[in-house]
């Protein structure tokens, strides 16, 4: 028991207190109702609910005579123009607001406007009116439903969240065709919590961040625009809260815990007092973490640790820098292939990646090549693979074990070659590293090396003075087991603990029936990590952790005990991990490491 206490002495006291208080919340009140959703933006807020009552968008459907087709097309065109005017007005309103989220929100509104200008959506509605001779409202609903069904058929969380954008644009068109006005968020009581079935980017543009306390929605995901904007605005938010709209009414007191995703409707005075205390602790903790953002991540005995950020979208760049990231340890490039009709060419990829490299102002950026496949598929890429007769090979019986990541790149060389050329050109702008996903053999690395050399020779004048370092993701057990051989072929290892855990334990963490068995601290996973680290150290190459373990304060002492000195995580985790590191020393890390090796089943460091 003594060693057990020493393994956890470094845990933040405020976190322990918070858990005790939450678990101690009494539920004796008959009027109090507790809901759980997806916590997407941290923070605790207590305030009055403002329920957005939209109701169903009325969509009449009727046939029109041939003589009225031209007039109906004109009516639809007027609705399109009106929608663009509204979005432009929202952009102007956002532009005049102060705060770091304005640029992000302008980009989201631009995405909606692109759907209204010469897009497949507009062309599809025009064709539906002309060919089927139905009214514009019915045509809009039919086309948007068709697009949404196409996106829903693909098991990809990013595309699933884009469905809401299509629905939002379609609803705006229908409202303008029916001349229905949108509900406003002005003149709300300060600290109001917006409650709605869905919150759109346009809704967010109507909000005054200083007046709004938080957001609760019945729909949405962690990658949805609502989640992104809530984090950018610093508003606590809980999404996918089933039944919340019918349970709350405007003026009802709510407690929103955006970290846990918990929403309490009409809480008791005792519960309000408990959460007021938690809110005070949270705010105090945030102030403390903010003050140390410029401090070094150095242990008590003087060991310097590099803390970098994992970045998935351009919107996250500023958050990474604001939280003190010393670089981007993992830049996922899949976003460049999502929600579009054509594949990005070399110049477009170069311009997008250049924004990250120049934006980091000399700090290193590790760019992972395209990791699409399995549960991540874009419509444009799917069409491309169909043209190459590879769609079935990619989907297969088990897509997670099929043609994906670097396997797909080597099978479809134009995809890989184009991206490598763009990355090499970007490497002339600042320190860049290339990271290869799902590597499992030495020949794969050698093939990519050859492709890099070919691309380097082709770009000529745009080439950097030297080739950037090449690294391998250690995320399948095979890679960890042959780490000694792979270490002779690459310049660094990046251990992706998320997939490594999934493949080592044969656990689909997206499957709710077995998700509780997903455990990155399982002894088998820890041994695979140790194998990879030792292979890297023996070969004298760098090694970092870029999976969720890097951002887990419980796991940091163990990782440091292995000799790992580079951790990459979500920007939101940087300050907490830094605080943890600054409280550690070699003795404490060694205690955790020894304890974790002495177990035969459940890992010690998780208790």
C-alpha cells in the first residue's frame, strides 16, 4: 500500500477533490434531472437556460406546370442570394467582434457560402426543379437528404459532423423560400446557457460571447463545428445530450459541466453550492496553469522534457501556441481531403502546410502522410479509388486491417508522390519532419525513401538544402517487435499508443460493448512500448509518444522512466502535463515503473 501512495502523490489535489464532490452529489430532489452528453469544451457554468424552439422546417411539396419552371428557378435563385446576404452580414458582425474565434467562425461561414455558389447542391436543386417539376422547397429537401445519406453511409466521424453543415444550409434555403425569420440571441440575461437540438455556425455568429455562459445541444460530435467554435470562444459545452430540449425551459436554472458532459436541470441548492465550489476550483486551476505556460517542462532534478501538440485542423494552430507547445509533434493531414469534390493538388497542399510551418515560427513540425482508410474515408478519395478499381480492396471485411495509411500511399503512388513533393517544398520554410503511418516492415520504409528521393530531385529549385528527417509510426505490434530493424532505416520513432493499444488487445474502442476493455496501460501494451523505446535508444534515434498516453498525467511518470523526453498531445493537455512534470523526479518515476512491471494482470499505474 505504501508504494501505491507514492505512485500517486503527484496527482493534482483539485482533481481528487472534484471527483469526491461530484460523486457526493445527492439526487433526492424529484425535480432535479441529470443528463450526460459529450463534454467537448471544459468549464463549469451555472445559469438560466435559453431554449431555442425551432420546430420542424415546413416543407410543402407540389408539382408545378411546365410554364412555371423558369419562375420557380428564379424564386430559388432569390432564396440563394438572400442566404448569401445573411451569411455575409453574419461575417461582418463576426469580423467586428474582438477575440481569437472570429477568424475561425468567418472560415466556417465561408464554407457555408461555398455550398451556395455554383456547388453540386445548387446544381442538383436546379436540376430537380427542371426535371421533376417540383417546387423549390421540396427540391432542396430532396437534394440535401440525398447528400446527407451519402455522407452517412461512410463510417467517418469527421464526415458525419459535416452532415450538419449540409442540413443547416438546406434549412436556411427553405426558411428563406418560406420567408421565415431566424430566432435571435440578443438581449439574453448574462450567463445564459443556450439549449437547442442543434447549434449551427450561423447561430454562433449571433451570440455575444461575453453574454453567453455555455452551450448544450442534443446533437453534435467532438469534431463538429459547434465543438470547435465552443472551444475557440472558451464556452463550456456539452453535445449529444439526448432529451435536453424537452426537459429544460427558458429561465430554468442549469448546471453545465463541459469537462464531464454533465447537465443538471433545476438543481437543488445543495448541488448548486457544490458546483459553485467546483467552478471556483476550476477557475483557480486555469489561472495557475496559464501563469506557467511559458515555464519549461523540467523535472525537479533538472531533466528537460519537450512538449508538443497534436494538431488535426488549422483552427488548432493558435491554441497550440497559446498553450506553450514547443512544436507540432503530429500534424494529421486528412483534413485536406475531407468535405470537398476534388483531390488537393501539390500547390494546394503546399500552401496549407506552409501556414502551419510559418505559423510555428521556427518550431519543428512533424507532418504525417495521409492516414485515410479504415474508419476514415473521404468522398472524393472514395471516388478516386473507384476509378482505380481499389474501393473494394480498401473497404474489405475489416477496413481497419485493410488498404489504409502507408499501404494506400504505396498502392496509389500519385497520392503519395504529390504529398511528398508538397512536404519537401514546405521543408524549405522551416524545420519539418516526415512521419509514416502504420509502418510494419522495412521494405515499406525503403520504398518511401526512394519516393522521397525521386520527389526531391523533381522539385529542384524549390527543394530544401537537405532532406527532412523520416520517421516511422510505431502503432502496430509488428513494428514494435521489429523495432531494432526499423531503427536502422529511419531517423526517429513516434509511438502512436491509440492504435497500438487497439491492435495489441484486439479492441475496437469505438464499439461500446468492448470499449471498457480498451486500456493503453495493459501490461502487453507497456511491453511493446518498452521494446520500441529500447530499439530507438540502442540505434541512437529520437523517440516520442504521440498517442493519448502522452497527455495522461497518470502515465507520464512511467513514460519518463523509460527515458522518453518528447511527448506530443492535444493542446488542452499541455499545461496539465507540464505541471505534472515539474512536480516529478527520477525517484518518483522509478517507483511507478517498478510497480507497473510487478503486475500480472491489470496494470499498476491505472489504479
